[in-house]
């Protein structure tokens, strides 16, 4: 809603990016802008319309067209479906996945929606207090969840397959980023916290090839020969 300039047509905004990066004429930039609109499912006759004439989902398509207009190697999508209803979310995600394959673009998805992650991502990194605490491929994270914070995230989600009386949310609040706890940043909220967690900063422990966890519980296993740092 705020990424587009309200006083410029969507065509001008897409063309501006193309002109700046590809050093082409204004006419050629507008021609490619029309192609990009068609690529994201918007008729090119709407090139001369303004952002207020588009719905939220259509505006998101315009922003995606801008992002992909110059064939980037990497697309960074920061909460791309926030404030969109579920039906439009699905359409935008399908569009992004299709365009990613068409253009051969790598994508870094930043989201709080774990359902979106399963639809889009190949590898997953879970962050807490500005640090990656668990990373691996999709199957490792979802089927062999290890870090207490990751387990807490999944425990906070309702399930259609299991009947439970109450969800199990993570206790406590996020710490102040400018004044993080000593040792492991998650220890004040962690149900498995040990005394060592208050002072020792955990390092990455490899649970299996490509699956890493930053937690003292698994460092102990690694030190005793049951895992590998």
C-alpha cells in the first residue's frame, strides 16, 4: 500500500526502474513495463492507471513486476503476503513461485507465516533475537524440529489433524534487541534451560548433514560423541 508512489502511474514506476538499470529509451522502458504487467497477470492497458485504482493484491503484483523487471539474480521478499486475504495470498504465492522458475531467480523469503514457508521454500532458517538458531532443509526443520524456540513456534500453531484443548505458546516476551540476555538469548523463555545457558553462548551443532542447531542441549550430545559440532 505504501511502496507505490500515488501520483505516478504504475507504468511510469515500472519503466523508471528499467530505464535506471538497463539504460534504454523511455519508449523501450514502457514497452517492457507493459510486458511485465502482462507477466504478473495484469492487462497492459492498465499501464496508465494510478495505484489507487488497484486492489491490494493487484498492487502487490505491480510491486513484483517492478522487482523482477531487470531479471535480478536474487529476489528478497519481506512479508510479501501481509495484509492480503487468504485467497489473494495464495494467488500471489503461486505467481511468485511461477515467476521464480520462469526467470531462474533465487528468492529469500522473510515471513512469520510457517504455512507460507512450506509452500515456497527449499531451505529454512529460524531466527531469534537477530540470530539464526536452527537451519536446514524443509523436511529437517518440519519433521525433525530440534531447537526449543522452533518447537515453541510449531506448538503455538493450531492443527487440523490433532484435537487439542489449548495451544502451547512460548512463555515470556521477546528481549530488548539493545539489551540481550547473557549467554543464550532464548534462555529466559526456554523450558529446557540449564545453568550453563545463562553464561555460555551456544555454537552451531550439526544434527545431520545440512541441519544445524544453536543450542547447548545438542552441544552436550556432540561432546559425548552422539552428534557432531
